[in-house]
C-alpha cells in the first residue's frame, strides 16, 4: 500500500510553543529537528485526518508530537500520541505510527517518492566503465556528470550514472553513483561519487538546514 500524498505547511510557531509547554525547554539547535513541510505518514485513502510526526519527546519517549490536519484546509492541530505497539512479524521492526492509526502499519507502506526514484533509476542507461578514481577534480560538475542525481546539461535522464562505490553514508559498492563534487584534502583534490539514496539524504539534510535558518529568523523577529 502506498503512503498518503497529502502535504501541508508546518505551523512552526504552534509546534515551538507545544514543545516548550510539553518539555519545558527548547534550544535553537532543537528547531532543526522540526520538519520543514508536513507530509501525511498514513496509508493512501485512509479515513479521518492526515497526520505527520514532528517531535520526539525527551521527557516522555512513549509518546510523540503529531500534527493533524483535514483535507478541507480547515487548519492544523497538534496532539501528543503514544507510539503504535505493533511489531513486524519475524523482524525487529516497530511501527513508526501512533497507536490506533488508520489501516496499515508503517512497514506495509511504500513511499511514492522513493518509487518514482526507483522507476527513474530503472530506466537509467548505466555506463559500462567505473568512475575513474584519478579523474581531475573541478569546482564545477563535469559536463556529463550531474550534481545530486539531477539531469545532465542537456536534460537527458540517466546521464552521469555509473557503477561504482558510494562515498557517502551507505559505503555501498557496485551501485549506480553520480558525481557530486570534488573532495579537497591536504594531498590534493579528488572527485566524489554517491548513490541515489545517499544523495537524497544529503538533499534532505540541506533542506533541513535551510528550514533551520528560516525558523531562527522567525524566532528572532
């Protein structure tokens, strides 16, 4: 079953005040943990309100703060809810939704964004050669290698991907990787490559950092 695709703006001020009221303190660095945009975590065609998890309580780990909103755009509301206690049969994996959630557990849900990325990768024309480890580094992407898995200079999908080793979080080998920029160390520069999943995570971290800066600006007003 696919995840719901409903999205909404995060009520940053309400979330900030709810966290402050709930655990009595919140630091500027904590604000970076708040998502930049709400995205429903329930299954597609679920009943009732949409819901997205926005905060893990420091003082009450059995509960978390969720934002609920309706499809009619009537606004958002915040609610502290207990975690679902269901565990995936045969695996050490707990449901990441709240108790009494609608329909399917989290492990039964497929993310449509990841599905779209997987479909795009499945049509990618992989190059037969590995990325050359001694390729010259540059401050700008080479013309045939996109940054962060985006399209090539001519907009064609699949350009710039080749089997190789991911230099980022997973450390995987023989994966479709793309050039993401040079790495500069005392001995010199070298090109850096990453797989689709890790470039997606890197982009998410960048979005969170931008969101943190936006929230700091909001709080400082």
